[in-house]
């Protein structure tokens, strides 16, 4: 979607506190001042929305696909960060903040 900068000025397409999601093969210019004054955001995502995420989760469940994770306690977070810095992480860390997995 190519965006006209006029959309921010005249027609109310992006309202106060609103956001604009767009895609364009070509760069486009947006005026900064109207974005700042109206608490507007320009956002994007390569992962899709809720519907696409749910479809992916449903497919994974159907085919018994699960993420490899390492559950850690909150007290282990600093050590986990050190391991991340060293590249010593094989799986995604999941923090058990309620101490329910141990």
C-alpha cells in the first residue's frame, strides 16, 4: 500500500493514538511532526496477525510439532543472559515466574 502523506493531514485516516500499517515496494516519505503531535505510529510485521498465528499453532498441534525450550527459574535469569552472550544456548529460554514447573 503506497501511502500519501496527505492521509496524515487531511482525511483522518490515521487518528489520534492510531497506527498505520502498510507495505510498499518503493520507499515513501512521512512527515514526522504530525506523527509526533498525534501520537501516531507506523508499524509493520513479517509474522502476520492473530489469525495467521492461530493457523500456525493449529498446524503444529495437528502434526505434533513443539518448540524445544529450556524452562528456567527467575533466579537463573542473569546466568541465562550470560549464556546468551556466550552463544551457549541450544533452546529458547522460558522463564517460570510462578515456580510451577519445578
